[in-house]
C-alpha cells in the first residue's frame, strides 16, 4: 500500500477580504438537514508539461486565493447548530504531499480504494463541523504526475455546487481575470424556520473498513443497447442513460442478494435529484430532493420494469414540485427521507443509494496542464452506493460502486453486468 508524506501545510487566504455585510452566511433549510460531511473528489494528471512542473503548487494556491473571494463561505467556519457560516476569512486548508509510488500503481489497482491515499487521512466523508469547509491536497507521485483533491463540506455545497466551484477554480487558474458570479442566497428559497430545531435530526454516516469500491464504464454503444431493450420491452419512451444504467446495477444487486439468501428481498433505491431549475443555476447551497423507487417482486426488478418505474417516479416528483412553493420543498424532502428511514429501520428491503455528477464538466477540469485521465471519489461509507459520472471521452458513463467485500466479489462476476459494462481496471489474477 502506498504511503504519503506531508511536505507542507498552510491556510490559503482570500485575495480580497469578505465585506462585513456578508460576514454571516445563513444556511438554508436544505443545508441544515443535509449530511454534515466532507465530499471528496480527486483529479489525476499523469503528464505535466515541463513549463508547469515547478510552478503547479503556486498556480493552484494563487488561483484558489482568488476564487475563494467569490466562494467566501468555504473559507469560514460552520457554527455548532448548522444555521450559519461565520465567513471570517480563516481560509482553506492546503496540503502538499509526496506519494511514494508512481501514479500507475494507484490507477491500475482494481479497487478504487487505492485512491484514498490522495486525500487527507480520515477526512473523506467525515464531519465538516470542526474542520475547514474546504481542504485541498496536491499529491506528487514518483513518476512526476500529480493529483488534485478537494474535500468540501456537504453542509454548504451539494454536488452541483462542488462542480461549479472546481470548474471556476480551474478557469481562474488558466486566466486570473476570470470572474465567477455565484449567489449565496439559497436561504431565500429555503428559509430555515426560526422556531424549529432540527440539529438532532441531522443524518450521520460511519465509515466501514469492510466496504470496497470499483469503477465500471458503460460505453455509449452499450447504453444505446440498454435503452433499446427497455424501450422495446416496456412503455418507456426515451429512457435516459442514468435510468437504464441504474436499472442494470440494481438488477445485478438483486442477483447478489438472491445468491446469498436463495430468495428475493424487496428493494428501495434512493436517487438524488437536483432542484435546479426551478432554483436558479447560480444559487449556491443544497438544492436537491430524492426519488424513492421500490420493488416488491422479482418481476418488478427486471430491467425494463424497473426503468419504467424509475422514470414514472421521477416525473411524478417533478410534477409535484412544479407547483410547490420553494419553502415547502425541504419539508416535502424531509417527509420522503422519513419514509425511506422507516423502511430502512425495519430492514425489510435491500437499500441502494444513487447520485449523479454527470453533465457537470468535472471530467474536463483543466488547471492549465490538460484534462485529468481519471476523476473519482474516496470510498463511500455506505454500502450499495452508486455514483454516476461522465466518462473521460465520449458519451458513456462511469459508475463508482461501493459494496461489502463479499458482495463485490459476487457482483463483479455477474454476466449481465459484464455484457453491458466493463471494469475501468481489470482484476489481477
């Protein structure tokens, strides 16, 4: 296993101080009820042009300082009740780290868990309350390649906002005159009820050492094949790539469960859905709801049937939210969450968690020395977790799958999975 050595650690201050009028950033109702954890993304760059090799860190530091002036809550401190961020310009934590192996050793490992070395130890998916909302690590490999990782507080940002921030940081690194215009006004759409104290209801996660993750690729042609199957065998029109890929990994998960128990167990799949629109695209904060799809029979778990049910549930949620006042959306999302928790606590269903980071540009993040060869996250603390991302080139999908080690051994051998998806890194025999 590769080890890391910290070369330097510093705080990156804002280039321009935050005005006193913006000193207290009110968190929204959505922010308040969300996971108070650090979301960890990593970007791998194996070949650095010679003219950049000695100034990468300086470029990242200078551009981070500049972009933080626009994304000032990331340089502050979240208060204990998760109601506001003290935008005190403390800065973002920045680490320079040496990794004692070539990048290929990490990228060619069959399990994605190997990438955890490019994140600050014990930080990914951990509480963001007593740590900086943004922690960045620049990792230098023996081969000369680098990885840039960012752990961002989920209390302040959802996945969409993380992608906007990192895209704007990269744009600033390429052009220091670039001026992003994020709006930290989510609390005007989702105001936090002053009489309500929900701090005890905040969900928490506990990492497990027994989980492993692997990344699989769905090529554009295989996604087209899946769409054709779903369209021909159900009433679904124009299924999306996320819908058909979700239906397949869900079906493979069901196969694993049945192989272990010899019988079908009902399932619950939770998809995160963005609320932009109706919320403006430049509004920063958490703006998501959830789509809950259940199956009670093996027939409902079949590929076309599940895709049809998922699409129907998604449209029903959109229709429900379309005429709903924004300040009611968090309450409705809480109700959906309570429904899911009731099912989870009864242990009557196998639970699958899905989120998507597609169409965000993360696979093309260029700080000036080219696009990454891989974008990924640290191993998720929850089992049966699926994170969809754009592949590095083309219109395919990468999906980062986290399961227990025993389940992954069964999952990765599923013939139907391997007919439509391939592991980004093959297993070593």
